[in-house]
C-alpha cells in the first residue's frame, strides 16, 4: 500500500505463518502520566524479524522492517520509553501465537488506513491511525 509521503513500507503479509515471540512498544510519559496508546509497536516474530507499526506525519499507517529504538528524553515535553512491559495493548494477549491472516486497507490519496492481523482463535487486532495517533483494537 503506497503512501504518497512515506512509500510502501514493508509487506505485513510476511507475518502470516510466523509466531509472535516478542512485542515491544514505545509510550510517551509526561508529568508522571503515560500516553493512552503506544506510539509504536514492534512485532518480533519467530524468524527474528521485527515489524514496526506506527503512524506517519500525514496520518497514514506505516508498516516497516525496523527494530525497536532506544528510549529518549524530550526535555520539557516528556520522555519516550520503549519496552515490553510498559503498558497494556491488544497484541500482548497474542504472544506465542502464530499469525493466520493479515488484511490491509488503503485509500489512494492517503495510503494504508488500517491493518488487521488475525490469530488462530479467530480474534484480530486492528491497527489504525485515529487523529494522528496509533490505535490498536480487538
């Protein structure tokens, strides 16, 4: 799915048949409060590959092959923390499960709008961009 600004990214269908062995996420912390949703999610699969899901500056949904970055401080704007156990989100319940399906949805002028990743129990995790933020739902 081609985003006019960010390009096509990685084909997320490569996750099909792979087991999610780790899930890493980044969160914004400011004044002792954690963001409601993660900023980025990295699915590390049984082949050792890392797939990053995040939002673009043009509110597209980006999917790329990239490993997790380090945590960093933004001074008065807070801190970005990266880790495996910093907050709850829908991908965590699928650790150790094999991806059975991936569906992408896009608009020609915007690129990828959302992604649904399916698991053996029939449940799916949907990733989309909601008002510029990454939103993960079941």
